[in-house]
C-alpha cells in the first residue's frame, strides 16, 4: 500500500474499522489488551494505585492476609510484595499489623479508603466506555477470557 493510501485510511474512521476487521484475532486481542491496560493504568494512577496494588486490595477485601501469602497469591516475590504494600500503605489503602501469634509475620488489612478505591476501580472497569464497559455481555466476556487463560 502506498504511503498516501495509508494516510487516507488513518483519517477515515470507517476505513480504519475496515482495516482492523481484516486483522487476525490474535492481533486484535493483543492490541485490545495493550489499549485497555494503558487506559486502566491511567485510571489507577489517578487514584494512586497500580495494577499490583489493585490485585492486593482484591485479595485482602475479605480479611487480612500475611504478606507472604499475598506474594504467593499474586505470584510475585516477597520483595516485590513488600514494595507494593509500602505504596498501598502510604496511600492509606492498607494497614500492616504484626501477627499476635507469630511476631515474624506481617498481616495486611484493607482500610475504608482501600475498600472505597477498590469499589471505584471495579465499577469503572465494568461501566467505563473506555475500559471494559464497551464490551457487550461483560460477564460472558470475562468467562471467555478466563477460559483462554486457563486452557493450557
């Protein structure tokens, strides 16, 4: 395709959609993942959160967990989890407590502010037209993603 033709396609939204429709499904999934991740990153940053921090809040919303358990659940090293928890603590989203039964263990507990920001993120993910709210049948879409991820 000549350079001028590419510029014409880039200026015409219908031509862009037609071009995108010709892409292989793997490319569509890859581009969609990058776009949604970038948009969600910007949303989270505006709330002083990271993807890793959001995952931690998701795990501690139902009760406190040991830092090492969180690292295992999040599939990261203890050092990475420590940095993530430090950031969440500075933002006021979690509290750290020493386990009364084992003084070597640090327990992580969500704060009211952490619950609020987690709820805000969950609502935004589902309802925002620039995140996943643009998807028809959100719950079915999630199930399809889970199937794609776990079918190994």
